[in-house]
C-alpha cells in the first residue's frame, strides 16, 4: 500500500513518455518523480526503466508491471469521477427523517420536483416523532422542529412557523365566545404531551398585552395528526401549525380563535450529521425544503386573517 503513489507516478511516466512530462502532469518536480521511481525499483528489487539521455525504455518486468499500474490508475480515476458525480449531481439514495406530522402533502410537495428532475435519485422516508440516531440509522437529512439539543449535529434554518388556536364550528357552537386567552381555561384543551411541550402558552396581544397560561389538556397525545383530527371532529380546541391547517381554515372546517393574539413562532430545521463534504443529494433536498416550507409559505401564513 505504501507504493501506491509510486505506482501512479510510474504509470504516468510511461504514459507521458518522460519524467519531465509526468512531473508537469502531476504537479511535481522532475527530481521528485525520479525519486519515486528509484524508491519503487528498490522496493521491488527489479529494474523497471532503462534511462538514457534521449529516452526511457521499459524493461520486460517494467512492461508487465506497467499494465497492472495502468489498470490501477484507470480504476482510481473512475472512482474519483464517481465521487465527483455524487458531489455535483443528486444521485443514489437519500434517507430523510421527519416528524409524523410531515408525512402528508407538506413533504411530498417539497420533494416531488427532486424526483421529477433527478431520475437517478432514490428516496427513503422515515417518519418518527421521537428523535432518532442519524448516524446509527444512516440518515442523510432530518427535519426537526423547535429547539435543538444535540450540538454534534449541523442545523440549517428552513422556516419560522406560527401556531394558531383553532376549533371546529360544531364545538364553538357549544361554548361561549372566546375573546381572551384566559377563557381557554374552561375549554376542552387538546395538546401534545412531549417533553418540548410541557410548558406555558405565552400569548402576545394588542397594545403590548401579554398572557401566560398553563392549560390542563383533556386529550394529550404525542401525535399532532391525532390532535388535529380530534379538533376537526369537534372534541375541543388546540394550537396547530398554521401551514398544516391552512386548507381546513380556508374551507371553514376549522375556525381560528383569538386572531389578535399570537404565540411565539417556532423554527423548522434541516439537520445533518456533518457540515463538510455534503453530497449534492443533501444540498438540493435542503434547498427544496427551505423553498417550500419557508419562502412563500411564510408570507402566506403571516397574512391577516
């Protein structure tokens, strides 16, 4: 293995016809090239080249050795070319993890252009609400929501989303009008029971007014999809990510409460195991997610209700 560089130099010398030409091709000095050949011959204890002032001539051993070295060099160049393809074009398998709440149109609409435009790209999707070991599971890219605790991972900000308080019309017909966050104390509250959501709701209202609440949920779940369905079914009120309920709000299947009050936005991040040497498949996926989950979507859900 120590002689691989010497073998590559030797093959280049033969292919170029001289040590000077090989040195120019390899970015080395002629003396460094000559030293590599001498080292190779000393290790093999065989003369590979006859040197004269006019030309180089292969010995019989050198000719046989050159054929193997040339094959090795061709394979190495092909391997380097393959790496270049991975760096420059989205190819191979992209393994992407995301919360279960992203398993619908949000993720498919973001990634569909990648599959349409890059026929050599394959996609493996893993939906988990629990955080998984990206390195152990060979995950190329993960979508994570809210605060990030693992400092060994590299996070790229994709978007800021807002939560909206909403309920089905049928449920709202059964309760008094909700005009202030404090009135949420008496409703059927539907909430996530994950560690990240065991806290207070901090509302910001008109004229700088604030309201901090801790609500006891009637239904708690680790799945936002389940809570959304309970909300649509008229079983209570919940805080939902606006992009995920936008269609239901537009169609009137859900109604937004307290439009003059806002909750703090939360971040959406693309997380990768490392920063350097990202293959093209990861780069284009991050850009597609950023463009779809942020960008115009952010402008839409900040529009007045």
